[in-house]
C-alpha cells in the first residue's frame, strides 16, 4: 500500500548548521498495508510479510539517512529507499483532477444558494420599502405603521414575516459563507499538493521508502513506525539580544536562533533541538602516513639548458657559481627548460580542530513553514552582572564610549553570532559575539555617554639646545587632557588613551619626562585590569607617589618600545583634585606604583581614572624629542 508521508505530522526536528534531522511517527491500520505474495510453504505458522510504501519524501532528502524503527509488535524485515520518477505527462493539473472537480462543484453549488438567499433578502426589502412609501432608505416597520395597500390582516402577517426573515436569512448566509470558506481552504491545499507533485515530477527528485515487515501482534493492533531522515536546505545561527542597565549593572542576554528551512515540508508545532554537530563531516580523525626523507634526487640536465649556460658563460667570461653548484637553476635556465615541472612537495598535514557538539533544546513547540524567510526561535534567558567602564581617545575624538565586560554565568555556550545591543532600553546597534564558554567574558560597547566631557588642549612645544653651536637640539612637548564627570551621583571608571611618537632612527630619540619613568615597571599586557580591584599605592607626605627601591632606569621610547600608564585616581586633599599613582592588585603581591610599560603597544599611553561625580581631572604627560640640528623633523 502507498501512503504519502506528508499525511503524518512531523513530531521532532533536530536542526544542524547545514541540515536537519526529521522525525515522523507512522501509524498504519491492520487492514491498510498490503500482503506480499509469499512463496508456497508447508509451515502453517509462518506469518506473511507486509509492505508499506511511503511516498512524497522531500526532494532535499539525504538518501542514505533514512532510518525506520518499530514502536509496536512488528518485526522489520527490510527498508529500501529509492528515487522515484513521475511521468510529467501523467501529472494532472488541478482543473483536471477528479477530487478538485468535486470540491469546486460543491463550492459552486453553495455560491448559488448564497445568491438565492441574497435575492430573497433584497426582494423582501424592496416590498417593505414599497408598502411604507420609502424607496431610498431601508424600511422600518412597526405595529403603528399604517398599511399602504391591502387589508390590515395581510399587513400584520407581512410584519411578522419581515421581523423574522432578516434573522433567518442572515443565519443561512453566515452558514453558507463558513462552508464556502472551508471548501476554499481545501481547494487551495489540494492545488498546492498537485503543484508540488508536478514540480517534483519535472525536477525528478522525489523519493519513496518501502518497509517490509511482519506483525507479531495476536490482535489487530496498528503498526507504528518511527521514521527519521536527514534533509539539506536547513540551517541555524546564533543570535542574541543583549540589554544592559547601567543603574543596577545588570545585563540580560536573550539567547535566540535564526532558523531557516527550505525543505519543502512545513514544520507545524514540533519539538526542536538545535545542534552544533556537523553530520556532513567525517566522524573519524585522519590517519598519518609514512613520512620519508632522504637525499634530493639530481635534477635532469637538458641539452638546451646546457647550451644556454655555455652561451651565458662565454658572454660574461665569468661563470655563475650557481651554474656549477648542482643544486639549482637560475630563471633563464628554468625558462629554457620548456615543459619541465619541479617535483611536487610533500602534502602538508591539515589539522582539523573542533569542539564537542552542543545541543540546545527549545522549550516550546515551534512552527516553521518552508520558505526563504528567516525565523527567530527563543532558546533561553541569561541574567548576569557586568563591569562598566568608559573609554575615550581624545586625540581622535572627544566622544566617550561606554564599554561593558559581561561574564557568561549560565550553562550555555555562547556561540559566534550577531547581537542586538540595548543600553537602558535604547537601541545602540549590532555587534558580533565570538565563542564564549561558561564563566568566560566578552566585551561590548554600549554607545556614547554624553555625561562625560573631555577637553584636549593644544600641545605646548619648546625648543632648546645643550650649548651654543650644538649639533643636536631638543623639542619638549607637553600635552594636557581634562576629563569631567558631570554625572550628579555616580562615579565612573574612565580609560583615556593617548600616545607618544615613536622614532625609527637611531639619532632621533623620544624620552618620557613626565610621569617620571622611575615609576614604570613591566607588567603582563594580557592582564585583565577590570577583573582586579584597584589599590592605592604608597605616597609621600606631599602626595607624590613613593619611589620604588633601587635606582630608576631611564625609559627610551624608540623602535618597538611603548608605554602604558596603568592607573590614576583623584585625591581630594585640600579640596584640590590631584592625580595619584594606583597599583593593580595581584601583579606581584605588593602595592607599588603601577605606571608600567609594555612592549606590545607602540608608544600608547592609557590612564585608568576613577572619577567621582561632578569632578574634573587634568591628565598630563611630557616628552622630549632629541634629534640633530640638521634634521628636518617631521610628524610633529
């Protein structure tokens, strides 16, 4: 017996990154499947086998992926899937299909009945207008309306009929409209089904699965099968809705998935699982082969190449060393060796690294039609806390950007995907998110904060020379940056970035004058300075940072050497804000001045300022450029 697989609902879908696993439950009545012709046998207890042919499998089916399991007392003998071919000439158009004709005839009959009811309603309305003498407005009949013609009894009889006729006609019209609507839906469904069959016939990509089985049930129980198969043209990508709230420092991450399926099958009210596994790739690692080494085989010497070498030797009177080295041939000789190709190198070993597959169960039923549209499916909600800081590069822009470092406190792995960022209910933009494991963090910018003002004053320059008629001179540059927190009640953590010039010439050197280079020390450039609290460094009675033990080393910023001023904060001594050096906890166990330099930044300076509400702070650095008097200095 043949049954269309589309008659059985899709119950479960596992969506992979490039395909999907479909699960259907097939239920067959005992008298539905056909009994195959079994060869004669003397065994009276042998149960004849039965066959069930499931047709209309999707055209994007992966042929070798069809699996059938039994959910009833049935023994499966064989499962065969093949590509079926439909003769396009045998495919009926909707107007030629018998079932379509019958449905359309029923709908036409209902339309005629509806037209008759509407005609009766109009006739009664016109008669009522006639007896009331009003031919422009709908009639309104009451017991006090005098009869225009005829007897009073006839008028009362018409009045009773008119009072009930409208209700009856409207009820009949509503019932007819509902029946017509049902038939229209059936006609549309049948037309789509016939069109799909026709398209599959012309494409030649329809599949069918034949199940051969024996029923072991003593009663007439139905045969129930679990049918699973892979289809292409289905995929999903991670998508996030990140909402940050600066007052509570809370962050909500709505984990979603963009699912797209164009399989030709509608998924209606199915349970869905999203997986990162890739069934299209191999399941076993590659195998190593023997790696052989040895002497390089001698290169073949062609007659034309030797003649070319001798000609070049006679012309130059100085033979090339490479010509007699025996290990290579120059470009002219190579061009003379027409058609000769060098031996192919050993193939490189390609390393394929992957994570263990992860599955995400969607907690609610999902309905996805087969279309070009991308559908959004909700996976879960993650609520966590974030660390906020502000960042500004005043040399390039006075805009201060708010940045959040969000830690993934959930059990979900945040897969690479796009995120819509909201800050205090305002949409900021969309940013990509990389792979984030549980308890790891990621950074995202939340837009510009207008409540932080930054002034970048013009640099002050002064030239000097060591002595009269000196061959060198020095340019001293002083740069001042003023930051102002105009928030009335909240302190901020502000990172200000600037830079020193970098010289690539030995006779031109850049020296940092202020802050004093003796407060610079080496730190790990990858240290997470947001994850460790700031501690105040020891200071002198005058409020200046205490010098570390040992003689200070001068810092020459040239070549690949840069500098990083790691932290400053405000001190309100004498009601006058001052900058103090700050140490980051966890560096070496001591609270020493943390004006550290790092060779990973080419002349980059970074201040980390804890700025109380309503306060402003000047940040200043000074550097000298020593260069020859004859040099025309450029770049400043």
